[in-house]
C-alpha cells in the first residue's frame, strides 16, 4: 500500500533574507533573527508553549529551484 501525505501550512517563518544568495553559509555565526507567525485559526494550539524548552518546525522551501541527492559542500565547489 502506498501512503500519501498532504501538508497544509499553519503559519509562516519570516527572515530578514530576501534572496537565497543573502542567506549565510553558516547561520550559527549570523546575528540575524527570524520570526514564526502562526495563523490565527491555529493559535489555540500554542496554549502553554512557554512551558517547553524546544519546538520543532517542519517547513517547505517553496522557492527552491531544485535539489541533488548528493552534493559537494559549498566551499569545495571552488
């Protein structure tokens, strides 16, 4: 039996980066902050969220122009 899953967004992640080439290679060294916007109809699902140390965000890179199953690290392309 083949399973199919449909994802529907419940919010949006906002970052200060407008284009892909603006995104840092190693974001751990960036001081840029993002913001998660949860759509109003899902706000009840955030009840007591401040009691958690972590949350997991699943996201789709909807403006990506493709992918490779195997890739070379960025700095090795030069």
